[in-house]
């Protein structure tokens, strides 16, 4: 791979130079167990202003006018009654990109028409709540086989590994100019789109304006070598999956107006913007170019899926639509940190527009996707906000963990956990689980 034109081998892929490099894993270096927020942070907390409440969920945030004053929560098991508690200072919501907009909308903060349809009293008409939903996707089944032996695998020191061995942790993160020679024409076509053309027909003007800003930025980034659009995990076998790191199709996470307290409707609107399909097809053709490298010639690689004959835009595009997986469990954007006039939900201090005493601290505030996993960015947001509030003796803080996702403030790929971090005087919960999912391929 390193012999392909333009592919560099930086010592540190986080240093601004993209290419082919080694990445660390979130694992315990001694036991090789998964390291995540629960065993890395919370299991070791012993303090009198920390309490964990399981099997409960928030119904809504309580307001005195537009000032957050507390929350109402209920058990998720049995027929327990709702409990209302007050916050002494403020409410901090960290339920993740799926459930933060759900809680906000249940609380009367969100698109006015949606709330009225669900018969929820409007506290703040904020059209961006639940919009700008983004995730990373991938095609996992670009398969090859070597028909004449196989190249030797690199030696790996497994002396200290007592369990299953880990991957080699070598990845390619490549800018679009290194993926295809057609990068400029694809970027220019994207830049020339009407921002509203590939959004739902009823999208609020503020959200359209926000997408126009996103479109201008990403059209420029498509022409930059050091903004990674392709992700590829190098493994010993031929072929593999190609990851689409910056989806240009935006979805939504909204309450179900007929059943607002059920799980939210999650609509990826995957591939609704045709430029995404152009990028993914370019990624697949890049992988074919890699397998045609002269280093592999002695081993006679043969493409088995979708097959070398599936090459026209029409045929390859149809195949991609049938196999594309629109999530790497990295949802963001549904409470974006942007100006209100651009469909933003929180300001630079992470306070919810139009309210007092209510902040959001999780991946939902990210207005655009990092070029890799989101866990470190979520940790950074949490640590930044944690240092801001460390001087206070009491404050309101809640987080949630979504199945197989880091949906909470400091959580990363934790399974089926309902949890909250609170003071004994001020108890909070967030909503968890699967919801209704739409792909819109």
C-alpha cells in the first residue's frame, strides 16, 4: 500500500499527516480486556456526591418558564410512579446523539410543528433538535482471494497476550485526492447542489442554512489530502471493508408523535445525497487498485464480491445500495453546537439556545464528524466540561449509554446499561434502547 502514489507513512496519524499508520486500541495493556469509560473511570469513583440509578428513564426536563429546574423520571421495570426532583444549580444532559434529542423534544424543546403534533407544550421552538444526524458507514464485503499462494504475514509479538490476539492495528486514512483522480469534479458537483434538494421537504430554513455551511466546508475538504474520507483497516487477508468517514447525507432522530414516550424514530436517510454514493464507489475502486498492485501480482488476486465485472456506476451503485451499512456506532450532530440561525441547538458554552440552566455534553453537540472513531472526542468534551464544573460542590449531571455505542458523556461501546450520575439531592435519568430505525437506502 505504501507504494501507491501519495500514500505517506507518518509516525503518528494524529499529527496532521494522513496515510498509512499504526493506531492504539482501547484495551488494558496488561490483561488485554476492553478499556472504556465504565472500568476506566466510574468503577473507581468513591465520593458522597455520586450516585448510580439503574432501570430508570427521564420523562422530561422540568422548567420554570425557560429555566431548567429539575427532571421527572420513571422506572423502566414495573409500573412505578413518576418522580420529580429539583436541580440546585443546573441540568446537564448527556444522553448521547440518539436520546438527547428525544429527551429535549419530550421536554418541549424542538421543532414546534413536531411537538404540537405530539401534543407536547412548546417551551422553546428549536428546529435543529434531532436534525443534522450523522454517522460513519462502510461496505464490508469487497472480497478477494489469492489464487496462487499468499504473501507472508508480518511477524507479531504475542508473548504477553494470554487471550485472543488483537488486530495488527494498521489503518489507512486517506484524503479524497488520494482515492480518485476525479476528486475535483465530484467536489465541484457537490458544491453546486441546492442545499435543500437532498433534505426532507419540510426542513426548517435554519436547518437548511446550517447544511449550506456544512456543504461549503465539506466541498472544500473533498479537495484536501489531509482530511480523511476513506478509512481502511489493513488485515492479513485480501480485500476487506472500506469505511466512509464523512457522510454528506443527514438524517434525523425524532419522537414518534403517536407514541412520544416510546423509543425515537431514527432515520439515517443513508445515501440520500448522491455524492455519498460517488465517494463510496471511489473507495471501492481504490481498493481494487490496491489489490492490482504489482506486489500482489505473483499471488494472482481475484475479486469474488461483487466481482470485477460490476464496475459501471449503475451496476456498482446498485450493489452498494444493497450492502451499505450506514453506521459504525458513531452517531453525532442531533444537538449541534452552532448558531441558532443555522439550526444549532447549543451555544459555545454548550447551553441550549433559548433556555437557562440547561446544557448538553455528549456527541450530539458535534456539528461534523471527526475522521475516525468518536470516543476520544467525547472524552475530551466531558473532561473539558468536567473541569469547568469541578469548582462547584453540587450540580446536576446525567448520562446514558446506548446499546453498542458510546451514547453517554464518558461511555464507549457499553451494552444495555441504564445509568445516571447524580447528587443525592438531585436525581436524573436518560432514555436508553434501540428505537425505530430507518435507513432510507
